[in-house]
C-alpha cells in the first residue's frame, strides 16, 4: 500500500477534473474523450478536431506528438488511410485538447502548457492535492510519454483520491459538480473513453453509472466505484495488462457486480496458444 506508483493515463480523470470544475460548455462526448486514452478511431479524431475548431485552437498547438493506434484493428485502418500518423491520432490528443481549453478558461498563454510551472499544470496539481490531501510534488514526478507532467504517490494515496472522487460529499462544490460531469459523460458516451475492443469502454457500457474506469500504462487500473462510494486501484508489478485485467475481473465479481457477456470476455481465465488450443489457466491468490 505504500508502494510508489505512477498512474500515468489513469490520472486523466483527475486532470480533467481541473477543467470540469470550471463548468465550461463541453459536451458529454468531449468530456469522455478528454479523459480517454483513445484508439484513434474516426469517431475520436472527429470529436477532438471539432472541439479544437470550435474553441479556436489548432492541432499544431498539441505537444503530445503523433503515433499510430495501439489497438491492432484501428492501426490497420489508419495505415491504409494515412501516409503517416498525425497528432490527432495520439491516444492523448483529447487530454491535451482539454488542457488547451483549461488555459483559455484561466486566461493563461497556451504556449508551454505542458511545463510543470505553467498555470494550467498548477491548476491540475491543486486539484490532485485536494483529492489526495497531499502535496503531490512531495513524491517523485517526471514527464509522461505525451510530454506533460507525470505524478506519483503511494497506492493508498491514489486509493483515497479515488474514494473521494466516488464519494464526493466532502469535496468543494465546484469539484463535486465537475466529478458528476465526468462520470455521467463517460457513462453516456462509453465509446469515447477508449474505443472498440477496449476494456474501459466495455466497463462503461456495462456499468457506467456505477463505475467510472480508467486504465494507465504499465498495468495500472483506476475505478471510481460510484455506487459503493469506494476507490479501486490496481497495479501489476511486471506491467502486464493481461494480469491486471484478470485481477480486476476477480475483484468486480467479489463485489457482486453483474458483468455483461461482452465485459466478461476480458476476464477469461483460459490461456490459448496461436492455434487456439487451451494450454493453461490464469489464477489469483487472495490473502
């Protein structure tokens, strides 16, 4: 519980909270994609592009850098359509677009928005500090793959932050309202929190109003268990997504969540070889 963890992209719901707490005119699809690590499907690219245009922002303002989709089917479609990846295809383009919008709302220069001492990042740090009751900068921090600050803290600290996000009664009113905007948006627009063939979207489709999910790199998983008013943080030491997703399924079943057929397939205990033959099983020891 005291192990230091970098949530990476799992932190996006907290980064977005700095924006939603200001109650800007943002649609549910836009909020969902701002919190996302999206596939870069056409739907995602279209929403980010329209969001930038209507707010007089440009894709050139994004510093997240371009990359092909990390989801195989989407990657194949992108390679057929584009000569090279664009910044809008980045799974963090939504988050960065939200940060640009945050700059406008607090009347800060959009240049350098990714720097730790920029007013937009200070607003995000202030929000995370409120959720954790800690100074997040007391723990190690660095730069994420998309260029913005990456924060760390012990597992118990992130768990407390998620629990306060889930049970928002003691949060300031602006954060409480901002949390509801995020949770409702992801529940109503689950495709935009991740995409097809992605577990975050499957959870949001099946349990969206009960659970606000967000994965992070290197096998981190955040769940705001809104109905139970609890926070769930998982981290697999070797960075295996397969392991953390399987553990998540076990925990959700222990908590008596009714899992849809589509969601359950992510929690299959069987291991298959390339010929489709079952060669083993995943297990978990609960102590």
